C-alpha cells in the first residue's frame, strides 16, 4: 500500500505540473477515464465526505487511501462499471464500517481485561465529552447509515437516487434516513440552546 500511495502522489504531482482537463465525475455517468484522472476528479470529494463521516482527518485520509488502493487494484473491472464513483464511495463506507466493528470488538475485549485486572473507575463522562467538538457529539447521535445519507445528500449534493445507488438501498430509504438525521440534529440544537440559556 505504501508504494501504491507513493505512485499516486508522484503521478498527482506530474499531472498537476502538466494539467489535464479532469472534471468531477458525475455519479452514474459512464466513462473511460484513466485511473489518474479518476483519482484527481474524486479525491477531494471522497476525503471531505469521510472527514464528516468519521470526524477525524487522519482516519479519513487512511480510508480514502484504502478505497483508492482497492479501486486501483480492480481498475480494469471498475472502469467498466456504470457507476465507478459509487463503487469508490461504497468501498470507503464499507471500510469505515469494518474498522468501526473491529474497534468495538477490540474495545469490548479491553474492557473485559481491565474489568478483571483492576477496579479502577472509568473516566467521568463529562471529561470525555469535554475533549470532543460539538459537531462530533451531534454527528455521533446519528446512526452510521444516517451519517452516510446526510454526507451524500447534503455535503456532496447527490440526489436521493444517486445516494441510494451508492448505499445500495431504495431512494425512499435515503429520504427517511435524512429526515431522521435532521430530526436528531434539530433536537440536539434545541438542547444546546437551552443549555446556553441556563
């Protein structure tokens, strides 16, 4: 993976030095672009979406690199798909879900070990919450699928149909997820307003 990313960086510098006419690729638009043009057209969009999804620039960078590496390994097949951008985003979102599941399993094992080894009290919830930004706390209230739907429809301006294709669900389900997410965000905003008034 390191040499692959070194290749991407080297190619990106060369392409930036000798620019091409790489424009963002529309979701669902058939294309026969080279991988380099595909990378340049979608790297920033994917990174921004993953920053919002994960709440961490470092994790977003890792996931974006992993997704592009997987797409590059299968480029001869991915390039022929009707929606290579959707495949890229699905790959990144699936990698995020897998990493989250692994982290939860590891945390559970660690909690079990610590619980058996010592009776030290866990950190106070207020101390943990103080280390987080307000946006991270609000986004954490959303389910992973709600975050994905919000990132795709609100941040990347995908239609419900395009988001549904990327998430592999029905457009109506995307609209429901976005509506639920908005309700949570409104409720959290009202709660924060009441806290400020006290």
